[in-house]
């Protein structure tokens, strides 16, 4: 069986994983050392963290979508008729 994960896919996923890790850790570090709460600063890092998580998931979705078996609906669902009419 041939592997469907290539080097560029692995590299992108590592960058996304590193990105959302860092984007969630940096505000926690700054809060811990006592830097004043700058709402825009913390919201920006939260937003970047969530964007990197979404990009990570989109990459996996696109890859796995091509590998999924396409099954048709069962005949019971296709030819569904109301009884009692």
C-alpha cells in the first residue's frame, strides 16, 4: 500500500501544529510574567491559533476525502414512498 502522506503535506502539518501551539502559548507566557492585559494582543494570537487549527483540519479533510470510498444510498432510501396515502 502506497503512503498518501508526502513530504510537503507533512511539512505543512508540522508548521500548522507549531503555529497553533505557539499562538496559544505566547499569551499564557505573557500573562504569567505580568505584562498588562492587552486585549487586542491576546485576541490576535487566539485568532491566529484558531486559523492554524482550521487550516490543519482542512488539509487533512482534503486528503482523506480523496481516499474515502464513495458508496451510493441504499435502495430503501432512494425509492422511499409514503405508505397510507
